[in-house]
């Protein structure tokens, strides 16, 4: 079975969107001085290393050079891609960060 040009385009769009989702997650982690690989492994302990996450880490910028990414945006993007377990871990980390700022 061969893919039509439209099918190929849809797959390419999904992959590009997925990469953007991973980049948003990774940059949010960098911005909050968290290890994105560690959070990913916490959410998905039985999965192998995420190759896309490893590739995207090279595209993140230092916290002081990065655009601020709200927790709400990260959670929304993760949930749109069905990464509810990772969204749960991000939410827990965000609450910890918020509680530390309140102290």
C-alpha cells in the first residue's frame, strides 16, 4: 500500500506538530531548571529513551535567553497529544515550584 501525497503531508504535519510539542515541554523544563528527560522517565518509566526529546534538547535555549512558556500552555499541548501522564508530572512540578515561591 502506498501513501498518497495528502497522506504524506498529514504525517509530516503531525510529526512537525509533535516536535513542537516536545520542544515546548523541553523549554519549559529548562526555564524552570528541571531535567526534561527525568520528568519524561517519571511519566513513562517503562518506555525506552525518547529519541525525539533527545534531538529537541539541542534546540532549547538558556533560561535567560528563552521566551517564557506558561504551565497552562505546556499542559494544553501535552494533553492535545494524549500525553496525560506527562501532563500530570508537569502539573505536580509546577505546584512544587509555586509552593517554593510562596515560602
